[in-house]
C-alpha cells in the first residue's frame, strides 16, 4: 500500500463530488456512493460488536465479514469490478446453519436487545438491511454482482442469529415481543 493514505485532507470533495476507484468523479449523493457509505457504516457497526466480549468463534467469523465488506466496497468503487467471491456467500450460509442449529426454535418474534453485544449485532443487522437496499437500488442504475446482493442478504440473517447466539453465550434469553401486553 505504500504511502497511498499519507494525505487524508485532499479538498477534492469540497464541491460535492468524490472519486471512484477507476478515477471517475461522481456526486456524493449518487446511488453508488450511498451504497459505499452504507457498507462502510455496516463495517463500523461490526467493529462495535467486536469491541464487546464475544466468543472467539463469533470474533473470527465477524472479522472475516469485515474483510469481505471491505472487498465489497472495493468492488462497488470500481464499476464492473468483482472482488467478492460466491464462495464467501456459501461460507456465510455454513456459519449461519452451524450457529442456528444450537438455538431453540423461535415461537415468537424477538426484540433487539439483551446484552450490549446482542443489541449491537441487531443494530448491525438493520444497517446491513439498509446496505442491501442501497445495493439493490444501485443495481437498478448499474450492474451489481449477484454475489454482492446475496452476501448482504445472508449477512443480515447471520447477524440476527448472532444476536441470539450472543445472548445465549451470556446466559441471557431472547427479548420476546409480547403481542398481548398491557396497553396504556
């Protein structure tokens, strides 16, 4: 990487445009930049999850996800480029199945919460769903890889299960939604 990031303030975006990886200048409110920003935010929220006390299994899996998201960002910043491999979607599916196998089947909806780590995983899930919507919107304007869309869809499922798993590891129950509750 060398000195690629030695100068952080460039002032080249002061007029509301930014440069893509291929040198193209685009508006900072373009669908592509929106998707890139949502992927970046998702990666940051995963950093919050990993700042909590989580098992090594979760730490390893989400650490790989952070790298995958960086690859996805690289893919999105160079139109037509493909970095995220379909094998990474399959890896998410394997992890999802393994984590979910040890959890009790859900009989009710659950609310985001429980431990801080679980709540952070649920926050990451909602940011992931927004990132997915942004990538789908970008795909209406320009080509987006199938792997990108599939990855984000599986990742939101994985993060839901991660929230449940993190609560379980901490000895906490899922926070159940109660449709029959006292209304005030």
